[in-house]
């Protein structure tokens, strides 16, 4: 049934309001006449003055010493371990002229397999951050390390034998840091290392303590699963180790290359009609293995948006549905005595029956994951996994994950100890207790009563503001370090540059305070010699072992960990399962800002969320129905109140696909110091601030968190939502650069464009070209066949919509590679964001419960490019290799090209996006022009990398190999959704992708002949289940 | 009423400007063309002496030219490979050696004024030992060949294609102070690319690109 307000015929749509034909975005204030004249006057005089400038003298400071690693103008990559979150992905840091510039994935790394997420890539902005603390502070004043160390030692000496000393860190898998902290705490009878995560999975570890006898986080093997069922776990977006999981998830869903079926000389690729649906395919009928992914979730997550089948579920009902599923699987397994769950769930019995038998048929190849931080629910998952024979197959507890190991019980105990005044000394590293934890305000007050509080934060956060000493940790890109994300996988971190200030690695700080001292390098080396080296037999000489580790970035050794067996399960957990109550608020991490640590990163703040497409804000998302019931529209500020009196006020955003009794809010916003972004972006007459009424970016939702049941509760029931009457415009890009013809200008009777195309696995098996639109577009020839014969290279790109998860890592890769400026919230709201790639997110199906398709969209490098024919100054011209070149120095800014671009991928520099922060400028890529005001720019297909690849191959006298040139977006993609190369090279991966039966061109009917191809999405579901 | 004065001022100004410009009218060039630019360098380094008289190969010092976008300014250490021993002009060192020989003593280290600047930059004292007071610091060489920020020239591509250094930089081996020899304008680049496409470089066929994105990105 379609909603009554659905007036359009479009199958794919971008927002509920737009679908209903309403104007969703609030009108922007226009420029008035006076403002225009003022601006014009200023501009004229500035231009006149600017013309009088003399070319400045450029100084080239020569190096005093030759160093092996610095060759002016040449970039080198070094293996290291990402420090963006606890996942510990392998990373290659590109260093040029002594400074790290671009973070890329490490293809050899067993976890991340070449991908790197947006956060990992954006960390250069955190390295070159003016506000990163450069040296120790004592009582808020700059001090020297010797002074601070002496004062801390004196304070520690005064601690009585019974005094509690607590070191709180976020989960750390670093063997050296753990050793340093343990050595430091040995001196104190009551010393403890508490690991606390701002987004915790404590319940999974607790559940394994109950069922396996040890707190352990299994390693999830999505690559080994044929059936994946996720209960609210956003494993492609934010859950535990998203890059690892995305790569593994994709490897279980990769489709083989299949050519278009040719029959009787006719091209069948254009039509999926019945006559050739059963025709013998050239490659034969393949039963391409593709995992089946079912997602039960309360809000629309990135993972849910990629699921084959998605069910909306109240967060309180997860346990109930799980126990029903468990009950069915237990019956199939012949297990007797499994108690019947009491309440009946909102998911139909037929769905659960089918799912249970699908899981049972795939036992040993099934994986059930759950994102709920609730011990009974996770225990149900463990028992279900045991019945499905997942342990040892799709779940590894013998080489478990050590990425997250926070224990919420200990965090709660710490909060109580702080409140009771028991703690004599507190050391806080890499975590903001006051901002991110339940009862943060109380913790802030309690901290003032602790005799010694030392923060190792890298910037002034709420906890460091309440600390007596701040001993800033060095940035991961500027110091040695290590990680052991999976037991037995030792991953090394090496410094990429000379430190920019006087910060000191936490490892070194703890060693200094324990009296043993030592440099961080010597400490890491010692750990590796004593812990990692003896656990392998490959190398017999430690120096060789170490050198190999430094070169490769990681070493696999034996897991020194006891094997666990399943002990059994207490059936009372089934009885504990209940239905959800009232409107629940769900607190979740955001993909761009997974924790408050990254709130100071302008790239991440301006990264549109893959689902809501909101930048520079958090908000409360409501389902269309709940919003209707409350009378709330997008951008209305609503107040949220839970029984105990916490009131939060946030702007609302209507999110299709969210459960009707759920309000979801992102954590990690409203961070101290984000008032610095008030004036980010151009400052002009009509410009508005990027921060909200609280003076910060977004609102901190952590005050809604509570401890309960031994865990931090991210779901709170019975929230009351009320309209405040105020409005706050959210800068969302979801309707920007819309390439569908608007309903009001479309010719009568015209059909919606086939921008995204998808099919089901069954149909794909029958016909590899299934899902192609019925209309066949005859090619009408090239515009310039003689001018552009494409005799040499012809660059092309293919994007596999079946692999693309929409994670947006490519956006940041492009931003870092191509010096894409940050413009601020107001400019984003004015459709002036500068990202060269955008990811169009389309909804399809029901208004309240749609399916989602993500489609990266960038310059299509058309052979018959509409932009090229309208440029009056030939600033955008075609290259002999098929690139649509944008020549900045010719452009005069008429913007005709952008108007004529059917894909809306051109970006205009409305301002000089001032680069006056000398430190942040160190992140600029010196090989790509920094564009000035008044000119057009767009995706260049990383032509800088193409040139580099060609010249380097010529220098070495070797032919240019397929895959030698990788664009920035392709390099970092965790799912390898992007293929780039020379289409003229018949053996290349791109030539294969372009001849794939799933390949299509967006807006093919325009005959612009794009060089970018898209591979159709295939859902492993029926058309009804998957909304195909 | 004041108009006559204004007109007089305007006419005088125009005449004055005309006289000023007339001198340089013959040397008119496009904006941004700095042909002939020969800035004073912090050390009066002579390419004539090193490249011509001593026949040191360009890439001995500018060693990155073959493998990097930039030819590179040699590091102080590269200078020290010779100037550890050669501390003053040959004549001065010869005189001191003869004097020392006559006086039967060890020759003193004679340091010329220009090389003193190098040693200062390297943080070395009069005996070429690391100085206690002076830390090494980079020599602030002044860049002679400036391209606009939107142009990306790659030495590597040209050196490996067989283009000689002198083809663009002119007879550097005869320059006491290096000056910009060519216009470095786009037309000059493109003409050479066209010419090389037709005639090759030193008899070798090459395929220089005429695409905008070969240099502009």
C-alpha cells in the first residue's frame, strides 16, 4: 500500500517530503541590493589592488643533511597502524618532504585488506591541528616535563598504602601500553587499569564469560558466512571494526564476472524480457555464492541500508525475537527443554520460520550478531551461535578480537569510587569520562575531590579541564606504538614525522611515572622482543624480526591464549525477553564522528552522514509516522524528557525506515572547544555560523546514558518528546544535486530515469543482465570521433553498486588527495559543499520502511561531454585519454558547464576558502592546485596519479601495469567497489568490469557516453522482501 | 574652476608615465614572464666554476632530477663532500701550503668568505668541527625558476626522455649567477612538445602530451 500523499510515480526517492512534492528545505535569505552593491564595490577595489602585486621571492631552504627518506618532491609510503579507533587497521602513510599527507589502506593487512575508513584517513587533520596540546600543563599553565613528572611523583609518594590508584583508558590492544600501565600500577596495592569505551560492547564479553568462562570478544568472520543475521549491529558503519567487517562482508558477496548474453546476434543486455531470461548464458547459469544478509534494527543504519532483507524492530524487542528464533532453531536441532518465549513478537511467525530453517540449513556457515549492549540478549546470541555451529567457523574465540574490551561494570564501579572519594589518584588516557559517560556531570564534580588527576588527552576536553595535570599523548602519526587487534596479530606503529610539539607518548609517560623510564621506541622494541618474538619460529634473529615488522607493519605470531569450550546456557534468559515499551531513545555513534575524540576534525564534521546526509550537527531522527503523530517537521527543535528529568533539545529529522517508537540521537557531539568552528568557511555579509545555539557543534546526548544491568544502556525507554516551537536548520545534502527531472518541469507522461538499477540474485542467475530497464537507447554516435580516437590509454572507472556500502571513505580520500576545502554548515545548506564525490542515497518502496541504494556520483568524464561544448573559454576540454579536463587557469567562472552537466557534479568556488592556518596547510597535497575563488572544479579522476604513474613507468622503462595507478577513492574503498584503469587494455580489470553484463551507464539515454560505469546491485532476496 | 589644474596634472602625469614606459617599451613582455631573473643568492655560488671549469655533472648535485618532480637543491652535506677539503680558492690554499712548507709547519685551514657561510650553515667552526654555539640551519637559496602554482612540471619525465638541462635552463655552465634563460611560458612549453613530437629528442621518438592535464591539475 502506498502512502496517501505519494503523488509521484518515481520508484526511487531521496526524502519523504520531496516524494510528497513538498518543499523540504527552508528558503534561504536572499542577497539584498545594498549587500550586493557593497560586495561588488569591495570586490572591484580588491581586484584593482591585487593587480598591483609583485611576484614574491621564493626561498628554497635546502636540507643540511641527506637523509634516505627525504627526496624533494617524492612521496614514500610507510607501513603503520591506524590510531583512529580501537580497530587497529593496517595503514600506509604517504610521506612527502618529511610530512605525512595521505593515509591509505594496506592491501596486505589481514584485517583491513586495503581499505581505510573516513576517520582513519581524516586523522591528518587531527595531526595538523592548532589546538592539539603541544606540551604538559600543570594547573592549566604550561610546564616542562621534568617539572610535571616531579610534581606527579611527589603526589604519588603521598598516597597511602590503601589509596586507590586508577588508570582509565579506552580499550587498548597495545601490548606495550598495557605493560607500561601494569608496571606503573604494580607499586600500588590498590591499583587498577579500567578500560572504558565511549560506545561499549561490554555485554558481548560478559555473555561469553557466562557461556564460555572468559570475558572475550569473538572475531566475527563475515567472509565465512552464507547467512548473516544482524540484530541492530551496524557492522559496516560503526560496530567494533567496520573496515575489517566491510571487507569480509563484501568477499562473501562478490559476484563473478559474466558477459552480456548474446542470442541471435541481438544484444540482450538492454532488456530483461522473458525470451532470454531462460536463454543459455554464455557463461552458463552460475550459482554465484552470495551471502544472505538479514538485518533487524530500530533505526536506519548503514548496515541495514545494505541488507538483503531489513526488518524494523523496537530495540526492547531484540531479545524476544532472538528467543523466538532460538526456540525454532533449537527445535530443528532436536534440542529438548528449550522454553517457549512468553510474549509474541511483532515479526511474523512465517518470517521467523523461514529464517530459522535458512540458518539451520547453513549451520557452520551462519553468523548471528547483535549490537545490543544487554547481557541476556547477547547470551541468547551465544546459544544460538552454538546451536548453529558458529564457534570455530564464523566466530573465533580462540584467536579472539582484542579491539574492544571495556568492562562497563568496572566503569560503573569507578564512578561509584569517585563519588565516595575513595580514589587517591586517577590517570585518564584517550577517553573523556566527563563528556561521554553516564553521570558525566557528577564525575566532573567528583574529580575536583580526587587529590591527583592526570589527563593524557591530546586536547582540552572536559576531563582534562577538570584535571590538575595534563600530559598530552603524542599523535599516533608522530610516535612509536603497537596494537594486537586480534590475538597473535601484532601490528606496529611508527612515527611519520618529527613531533610538532613537546607532547609525549602515553607509553613513555607511564614508564616515566613508574620510575623505569625509557623512550617509547625502546619500550615497544622490548615488548616485541619479550612478547611477540618468542611466539614465532620464522625468524631466529630479533633484529631481522623487528626490521621485517617495521617494514611490513604487522607480524602474525601464535595466539598466547587459552582455548575455550562452550559451557552451556541458562534458559532463564529466554524468559527475561520482553517486548519494547513506549517510545525509546536510541543513542548511537555516528559514522563520521564515531566518538567525541574526532569532533575537532573539520573533514569529518562536513562529511554527510551516509543515511541522513546531515553535516555539522547531530539531531533526533524520528520515523515519518511518529513525526506525523507529534506534528513535528524536519528542523523543528524538540525536547526529549525521560522520567528522571534530563531534558535535551535537538532539531528533529524525519528518517524513513526507523521504527515508529524510536527516537535516535548520535553521541559524540557538543564537544568542548568545537566553538572554534563558529567561523569556519567563508565569512561574508549573509554568512551564518556553523555552531548551534549552545555555541558548539551539535548537542551532547551522553547525559541520557545510564548504567543498568552491569552495562551502559544505550537505549532508554519511555521518552517524552515535545515540540519547542523553535527551528534549527540542519544542513543536509540529501536533495542537493538531484539528477532526476523535477516533477514540475518533467514533460507529461515522462518516465522516471533509471539512475539506480538493481535485481535479485535469482533473476541474475537466470540472466546476468537482469534489472536493465526495458527501454533500449540507441547509441547516436560520437561528437568528435576524429579529434579523439583514443589510440593510447583511455581511462575509465567502474563502480559496483553491489559492493558499495555507502560508507563514505572515498569522500575523505578524495578530499585529502585533491585539497577539497571545508565550507562550513551555512555554505552546505546553500548547496555549496565542495566534495568531488557525493554518495546519492535513494530510498525505494514503502515510505515508512524503504530499502536503500547507495550510488557514488562524481564527474562521469563523458566522451560527448555537455560541459565542454558550453564553455566559452575552453576551460573544460577533452583529453586524448578520455578525461574531461578542468583547466583552472583558463576558467573565468561562467558556471555554464555546471548548469549543463546532467550529473550535477561540478563544484564552484564561491569564495577563496581561506588557507590562513599554516599548520593545517601542511595537510595540503603539494601536487594538486589549491583553487581560488571564481573557478569551477570537479573530479579529475586523480589525473595527478595518472601522470605520476605514467612518468614513473617511463622512468623505470617498464610498461604501465594494470593496477599501477589507483585513484584515491579506489585505494581506500573497504569493499573494493571501485575499479579504475585503461579500458583500451583488454586484459585489465576495468575492461572486464566494463564488459560485465551488470554494467550500465547512468543517464544512458542522453548519449553523453560516460567513462564511469556502474554495476547493477543484486539483492539476495525476493523482489518483495528486498523492495527491488 | 579647479579643472585647469586637474587637466594640467593629468597631462603632466601622462607624459611622465609615457617617458618612463618608453624606455622599457622595447622590452615589453607578458605578465608573469621573468626571463632574465637573476636574484642574488645567499652564497655567491658559481655554476661557471663548478659546471664548466671543474666539469661537475649537473646531476651530481641536482641528483633528484632523474627521479623526482623537482631537480632539488643539493643539501649542505652534498657540498661538504668536496668542501670538507676544499675550503678556499685553489690559489689561496696553494700559497698557504707553500708557506707552511717553507716554515716547516702544518698548513692552517684557510676558509674563504663564501665558504664560511656554508660552514656556518652546517654548524661547523673554523677547524670544520661541529660548533658548540652554531646549530646547523638551512641555506636560504632563492628560487630562480618559478612556475605558477597551477602548473606541474616534472623533471623526471624530461630528463629521462633525453632533454638536456641546457635546453631549458640555458648555458648554466657559463653563468656566474644563475638567471632564468627561457620564458617558461606555456607557449614555449607547447612549442617544444610539438617539435619533439614531430622530430623526436636527440633522434629518439617520443610522445609528449599536448593534453592540458599533462601539466595543469
